[in-house]
C-alpha cells in the first residue's frame, strides 16, 4: 500500500511539473524579451518550442511505455526534462533558450503517457482507481494556474531564469523517488519490431499540423501554414497506410481500434485542451496588459482558479460514485462553458472581480473533466494497450493546446478586440467546451444503445 502511495505521488508530481511548465514562462515573456533581445514575433516560439514536441511525440511515447515499461520511460523523460531546464535557465541567447525548450518538450512527451500508464495498471479498478485519477487530474488541472502564480513569484523575486531552474531540484527529487521507491511495472509482451516507420510518419503529421497553426501569427523559417498543412496531410495518409497495410505490429493498431465511439472522448479532450490553454493565455494578457497587474498580482489572481481545480479534481471520486463518470464529465464541461461565457462578458465590461470569482467555477469544472475523461479513455482501450491509450489522450490534449490557442489568437486579432478586452477569444473558448460537452453526450448515448460494445469497458465504482 505504501509503495502505491509513493507511486501515486511520483506520477502526480511528474504531471504537475509538465503542466506547470506550459504556463510558468507566460508572465516572464516581457523580461525575456528585454534580456535576450527577442522581438514580439519570436516570443511565441518560447511557448511553441515546448508544446510542439509534446504533441508530436506522445503517441510514440505511449508505445514505448507499452513495450519497455512505464517506469524506464518516465525516468528517461524526467532526466531529459531536468537537464533541458538547467540549460534553459543558463541560456545566453534566444536560440539556446528555444533549443532548451524543445528538449523540455521531448522530456515532457515521455513523462505524461508514462504517468497515466503507471496509474492505470497499478490502480485497475474500484475506488482506488477513481481516487488516483482524481489526484492526477488535480495536478493536471491546477498545474497551469499554479505555473502562472509560481512564474509571478519567481519573476518578481528573482529572475525569469528561475522559472526554468526551479525544475532542477524538482526533477532530481523525482528521479530519486523513481529509482529507489517506485517498483517497475511489467511491460506488455509486445512481439516484433518497433514500428519506426509509423512513428516517423505519425510524429511528422502531428508536428506539421501543430506548426501550421503555430505559424499563423509567426511563420517558422519563412514557411507558411499551407506548406505545413500539406506536409501534415501527406504524412497522415502515409501513417494510415503503414498502420493498415505495411507492418505486422503497428504503432497504433487501427484495425483493432476501429470503433468510432472510441475516438469521441479524445476529441472532447482536444477541444478542452484548446479552451484551457486559451483561457490561461488571454486571462494573463487581460490582467497584465489591460488591468495593469504586476506578475505576482497576476499569479495571485489565478490562485482561486487553481485551488478550485485541485479541490474539485480530488473530489471526483465521490462525485462519480453519485452521478456516474460520464454524467460527472458532462456536467463538468457544461460548467466550464457557462463560466467562460460569463468571463467573456465580464472581460468586455472590464470587471476583474467578476472574472476572478467566476474562474473558480471554470477551475472546478476543469479539474473534474480532466480526471473523468482520463479515467474513461484509459479504461476503454484493451489492457495491453494502456500506454497507447495514454498517448492518444495526451496527444489529443497537447495538439488541442497548440491548435486551439492559435485559433483563438486569430479570432482575437481578426475581430480587432485584441487591444481592449480579449472577451471574444474567451467566448471562442466557451464554444470549444460546449462542443466538447456535445461529444461526451454523443458518447454517452452510444454507450446506452450498445453497452456491450467489445472495444470499450464500462467503469463502475463500488458504493
């Protein structure tokens, strides 16, 4: 029992570090721009350099966890992430910083699916599983807001470099936990060679798609979005051919996963990921640029959201027992939608107090939604494909982060509201979560019509 608690703590800490780093540099961007002489066109690549490798490599990472075991993959990811954080904190120029952020993204891509696989295999059924995923969701849901708060404290108290260097002791502590206190999980008995062709094609497709949207505002190497989209389509088509026709042991066994409803929940997570990232991004701009809050004050403004996300996610287990997992997920996403709609109106009206108060509802819905959807997706795949399930889920979320944010930024600048309130992109985020709620409702209806669908399992918790 003690070893499982240590494992749960290690998985939650690892996920918290990954999510935290997606937002901790946000409040530091003005200082980085000054210190490293970066233009406003270059600054988004500090965020994109971290997000894009995560989106591109998650599926391969999940397969590696299935094949070699989640603990070695998590350990490798943590080491890569920690070293990259050290190099980023010491970066002498913009190129070195962006390179270090790419390294962080590679490490993070190995970490996230491995944590989900460790939880799914160590807490397979019952109340213990619900509690484990609730705490993992608490770390995941609150990490973004905690990152903004931590970034504000570090930027005002020390330097932007400590937003990266803070990961070094955290990563070192996690490595010690994994090496000496967490037992390994037996990998699935995969046969045949690793599908490198499928891994290359799949990684290229997801990375090119993310680059296409990231390049809308800031082109990379003077290559426009159309070129990246064309590359993504070609690579995706090649990936499908490889997985269906050309290899005996595919990276993603599409024939076995042909049930349409299997992909609905990752689709919902894609939309939720975009809405979450967009909300953190535009609320940060609203607080700092339009309300004149200092970095620390901005971080404190996110504290109610962060606390609500953590508390709600930790309470997911009793809520799921009372309502059912699918109903809890649906209501959570609807709550996010209502909160975002209200925050959009408050942003237009310039009411910071209302935004902070309503962000508590957004955080609560976010915490429950992440926990329940992660639980549902990892349980719906065959047991020997837990790593792949984790990779699919996290790929959907991280790709949603990049594409959703790019879409909301384009919406903001396209409507001409970017200089006033950022209320329009918050309304766009509300539309995303509303679409996610429809996805979950559609999945629920299909489950009721065909409860014995072989590719999916129904999660129940002992009362």
